[in-house]
């Protein structure tokens, strides 16, 4: 009698995984859309609701709330599995959309944005735990590559679509329309949750302490994000205090050894923070550099950023196709090298003003490096997580992303303002030197993962 081996499903949209892939990717896409596309309609919202004073808070409150949502969902998913954590996070996110979409005052709108961040942070962590339960390890690079693409696409088309919706109907439908789509995505993912059985984890001590620490870290991130709006030396004082608070409290939210770049999981989490800080502290100043130094129109400066986003999506796809033919460490090292080289290219642009295409080439490298790294960090986090710790470790990665990006952006903003009195050349040179140093740090950390 001949026994034929049955090959495991290797496609994300095979019959076995189609619902999980479609539902989870849709949720990631919608959370990303709300995080990124709202930028276009915020001027209209603040004008209609007379809320210019709360403009910045409408953004940073969402990011800060995601830290708390990540920790709560991580603890819940480790204890009871991803089902309840994901459903509750979706409900909170949907409630935030409803509140923001029907807001009559800016204060209510900011409250809705806070709920969106709380839910989005929980959705991300719960989905990662669901990935560990549903997909084999060999498919993790591919599904995380798809998640990365689901974040990148809204950065390219989201602001444009949001602007069209606001002009054709009202800014309210930028939120209420997404609410309908969230309901549809939830209907797709519910059968997957019902069929997913995860053994209850152990009750871990200190969950309340970690949630309190997350609130402190979130508050520090808000303060750091607003520091560049303060005059004189007060912004530096706020960033210094915020940084000290983060260092004092974030250890309980991260794997032991993260701040020392211990090889393995801790190093991967720190790499995520360094990489995000490098990329976003560079990206925010590229349009201004291209406009001031080369006189490029806004659409062409924006296209340069789009090149980076496309490269990010392409890098995510490539690392997924590579699969386990390359080790996670090898992919991370290559991605970090690409990112650091791209950041250094933008510094060279600030220093000696080569042809403006040099900026695009550098950003192509940086975006490709991020696309290679981010899905592989997620893959490594799950691979290094025992059952019952996946939620905690995934939340740690999310927190590292927020903290790394927030502190890097705050420092870059303060440097840019502080050096503006000397001259624009110094502002760009100082800010992009910081980004390049962060890129070098990412390369060093990647060698230890």
C-alpha cells in the first residue's frame, strides 16, 4: 500500500486560510486608513468644530492610546486566547469611529480618536496572536508581509480618498463609512475565531502594574510629541523628562534585556524601535528639504515619499517570497543596512546638495529596508514566544514602535527649531545627522539579533 504525503497549504488565500487572511488584512488596512488618511480632513474638522487648539492632540492621543490598548489586549490574549481580545478591540475601535464621526465639538472628536487608538492597538496585538494560532510558521513571513502592505497602501491612497469623501459628502463619512467596512470585516473574521481553539494560559502577576506603566509611557509619548510646539528651552526639558519617564517605566513592558540589545527576541524589539525612529524622523523632513533646497512642487516632493512607500511594500513582498531560505537574522541585517544607507543619502543631500534624484534613490533604499525588516521582526517575535507569552511580546514590539518613533520625531523637531536661527542648512544637517545615527544604531542592533 502506498501512502501519499499530504502537502500543507502554502497559500494565504487557500480554502483553509482565505477567511483568516481576508478578515485580518482588512482590519489592518482599515486601522491604517484611519491612522493615516485623517491628516487630509483635519483642517476641515478643526475649522468646523473650532478646535485648532486641540489639533495636535487629535493625533498624539490616538498613538498614545494604542500603547494602552496593546498591553491590555496582550495580557487578555495570553490568558484567554485572541478571540475575546480581538472582538472587544474591534468594538472599541468601532465606537471610536462612531464618536468621531458624529462629534459636534473638538473635545468629543478627540475622545473618539482616543478610542480608535485604544481599539487599533488591541486589534494589532490580538491579530498577531491569532496568526500564531491559525497559520503555520512557514507562512508567517508572508502574512506579516501582507499586513505591512495593508499599512503602506493607505499611506499612498488614503489621504486622497479621504479628501474625495469629505468633498463629495462630508468629513463625517470618512469615519462613518469606515465603520460599515469594519462591520463587514468582522463578519468575515468571526468564523475563524469560532474555529480557533487556544488553551487558556496561566494567570500572570503584574498585569495591573503593566497597564499603569503603559499609561505612563503613553503620557510621556504625548508630551514628547507636543514638545516641539513649546518655545525656547522648555521643549528640551519636556523631552528630557518624558525620556526619563519612559526609561523608568518601559522595562516592565519589554522582554528582559531589550534596552541592552540582548540577542534574540530583545534585540528584535529594540531593532524595531531604532528602525522606526530612523525612518519617520527622516521622512517628515524630506518634502521640506526638496522644496527649500530644490524648489520642487508639492506633488513631486510627495511622489518621492510614495517611492519609499512602494519600496516598503515591495520589500515586504520579497521577504515573504524568500521565506525560510534566508534566516530572519540575515534579512534583518540586510534591511537595516538598506535603511541606514538611505538615511545617510538624505544627510549627504542636506550637506552638499547633489541632484534631487539622489533623494529619491536614498528613499527607495530606506523604504525597501523597512519592508524587509518589519515583517521579519514580527515573524521572529512569534517564533521566540512560547504559548501564553505571544500577546506580551507582540505588545512589546508595538510599544517599541511607538516609543522609538515618538522620541525620534520629538528630538528631530527640537533640533530643527533650535538650529533654525543659525540657518536652514544647519537645521537640515542636524536633523538628518540624528536620523543617520539612529540608522547606524539599527545596523549595530541587527547584528545582535
